C-alpha cells in the first residue's frame, strides 16, 4: 500500500516530467524559426513581411490562449484538456505539412498555436502549484532551449534538403510522444485546495501593466531578430550549415543561463540578474550593426 508521501512524490515527479516534455516540444517551432523561415521563403516565395506576419500570428496565438483559459481552466480535467489540445496540435502540424497555400497555412498555424498556448497555460499553472515555482519555470525554459539547440544542431544533416513539411511532421511525431506523460499529472489539481498554494500579494495596476508591456516588447524584439537571423547570416555570406551551428551554440548559451536560474530558484538578487540579462540582450542586438559577419551572427 502506498503511503501519502509516496503519492505526493509521484505526483511531483509526474508534474515535472509533464512540464519538461511538453515545454521541449511545444516551443520548438518558435525556437527553430530561423530554419523554418528560410524554407518557407523558398517554398512559398514569401517576402520578409509575410514571414514576419506568420510568426507574429503564431506567437500572438500562443499568448491569446490565456484569455479563453479563464473559462475552462478550473472546469475541465487537466488530463482531458491535455489530450484534446495535444490532438489539435498534432493535427495542425500534420496539415501544415500538406498545405501549399500560404493563407491556409497561416490559419492552420494560428489554430495550432492556440492549442499549444492552452497547454502552456496548464504547464505554467502546474508550475505555480509546486513547492518552488521559480525552479519549475526554470525547467520549462531549459527543456525548450535544449530541444531547440538539438534540432538546430542536427538540421544540416537531416533537414537541409528536405521541404518544410518534414519539419512540421517531425514536430507532429514529437507531439505524439507527449501523450505518454499526461497520466503523470493530477487532472483535478486545480479543483483541490493545496497546502503548496500560497496567497500572493496584490500588485498595483500600473506596475502590473508595465510588467506586461515589458514582456510583450521583449518577445517582439526577440522574435523580430531571431526569426530572421538565418537570412541575416546568409546576407553576410555565411552558409546555412555554419549558421545552424552558431545558432545551436547560441541556444546552448541560453540553456546554461536558464539552468543557472533553475538551480538558484528564488533569490533576493533576482532583479539584479534580470536587469543584467536584459542589458546583455540589448548589447547583443546592438552588435548586429557594423561588426564582422562571423561576430555578427554569433552574438
């Protein structure tokens, strides 16, 4: 007979496994945007504006998924919701690989991203229920960066000559594997009172709005540069294999910093580390101007 402590331990392990696996897979399409962008341009004869619109819609759909989540998050079993949304993501990636019309592709990617964003809501909500939410969020970030680095590293060998459909279908296959970890979470976790759920202090509206705007601008700046970094490297005379390797190494650097934050967890110096990170990103973007090609892409 299992003791209550063993049940709690199993539930915690299941939650962390769910967070790790889903975060690694769901965000892959955004992390390998430089790779997909080049193939979309070649296959659909797109302009940079069209590619930027596609990725903006995907990222926006990820974010907008939080709005309807208020209506279902506390009413639906989390396992059931995970199965439903994962099925939509799988279908969306499969269909994306079959389309040859850019308008239909955009619509499909929006629906797919809404489902993926809904799962992200579950991930972040479960993270907040753990004993150390900061550490759980670190797992969320580290695993997605690790998967992005892996695919960018193997891209030249596996996908360089393949159509963009191969990437979308690979993502669909990875999504299927995610279904194996759904049983590890407590489907009724949000319907139960938990001793790990602490009351949080209210944040002033102005401060909350500024924080929200900062996050929005962060992702606008990040996606605006990252999505087109492969084209920037091509314009600098760097071939795709070399740029993929550089992007993979850059992602590894992100893994190291995220892993450090995961290990540290909650710390009184969190604001200092955050400001240092923003400063480093601003400097790296500034170095894209006027530096030698190799240095420019490696920033």
